C-alpha cells in the first residue's frame, strides 16, 4: 500500500506540474492572425491550448479597460495604441525581453516598435504583423482616384466608401497638406487639424454610398460595383484583385498609413508562459509564412517572407514603388486624450446632414 501510495502521489504531482505549465492562452487578436492550422501545431508542440477572441483596436482597449487588464493573456493592439492606453489606464504589463527570442525578429522593426511602445523605461510591445491602409480602387471605373481627397470628386459621386474611424481623419489631413502627427503633442493644434478635416468630410458626405464597418462588407461593395473607390487596407485590395484585375490597392499620393500590430501582455493576464511561447512560436519563419498566406499581411519575422505565396509578393510590388514605400506615414503613439477629440469629431461628421 505504501508503494501504491507513493506512486499515486508521484503521478498526482506530475499531473499537477503539467496543469501548471500547460496553460490556456486567451488571445485577443485580429482576424487571420491565429489560423486554425497554426493553433493546432502550437498546441501539439507546447501542450498549451488557445482560445481566440477576434477584435479591433477600439474594442481591445475597451475590453481591457472594463476588466482592468484582465480576461486575456495576450493582446495584439497596434503600436500606436499602447503607450497612451498604458499611461491612462494601466492595462498592460512590461514585456520581459529576456523571454523573447530577438533573433526571430527583423532588427529594425523590433527596435522601432520598442521605441514607440516604451513608457518610463519599460517596453510594452513587440512587433508582429504590419501593413498599410490607403485606397482600394476599381481602376477601370475610378482611375482618377489617386489620393484620399479624390474620393470627394464628382466622377465618383455616390460610389465611395470609407470608415468613420481615425485612419480616415489622418489620411484626409495628409491629403489636405496638413501634418496631423506633428500636431499630436498639442491638443489645441490637433483640434484645429480635426476641424478642417471635419468640414471636408461633411462636404464629402454626398459622395459616400455607405460608411463601412467590416472587411467583408467593403469587399462585397467593391465586388458588386456599388462602390468603385474606397479607403481600405492593402490586403483587401490584393484579395479583390484575384477575382477582378481592375480592383487593386493604390498607395495614395499623400502616403499610405503604416501600422504595426504588436504583442502586448495584459496587466492581469494569468498565463504569461503561454503568451511568451506563442510569441516565439509564431515568429518562426515557417509559422510566420503560414500567417502571411492566411492574413495577407507580412510579419516582422526575420526570413518570414521566404515561404510566402509568389502571387502575393507580386501584388505587393505592383502597389508599392520605392517612392511609395518611402512615403508611408507610420503611426506614432497616440497621446492620452487624443482619441476623445477624434471621437467627438467623428460623431459630428456622422450626425451632419
């Protein structure tokens, strides 16, 4: 009996150890960033399980604010949504860089993201997926749309769509010759920028078929021909190009808006080991290529483009000349309080007749 008891105790300790280390990773992320085949490989290799909640920047911050940084173990906000949100709400915990395999990352992108997500000496984000937003245009129907403000032209009246979100405010500002990022540090100066853009977007309302909310919605509008010119992400344009060669992503003359979606660890996350395991796993070049082929965006993985579909690479090169690449406007960190100004502006635009 003593031997049996000892064996039973040992078995219980082993099971307890597995339970401690094989955590469930509660992942708050974007669509396409955690494909089923990637989850299956991760679970098989690590013993961790993964629960995915799909979201966007605004919802991520709202969910984490509501729980004081709880409910999730790993989130993927864009790099410009971390430092400000952390300073205002304290919803993230610092990244332990010793647990990150830095060799898996493109060095320049890792360093740039660290700069944008550092607060009081602590790093709160590392890069994962990057891309741009700009124009998705049916070039046979709306060839004259080459910049954001061209969406207000008479030749595309009633066949335009964009979101009532901050990228629209930022894109129109640059197209109007303003520099919204330079005004970030001065709320009064930024409000002046917003006021000018607000007037332009209210004047432009007659051109707008609808303000789109989701990626599937705008793709269907472009496929059907109800919309011929829009603001949208590069990947959406490239996906549509597979079915209709006239539809593609166009880098605006004022510059496409560049974003990096990161990995950030919520302040009350309870499975940090699983979170770091997932970060290092998906940044492996073979796994990164799987994510790019699913999501359509490239990642910050060193060598992660090697296994990417050749047709996708070709579309990317067609949309981005070297000049267009150099003209990308990368989002800096959003200072606390700025989104409230933007929200009020968007509400007024929406309510205007």
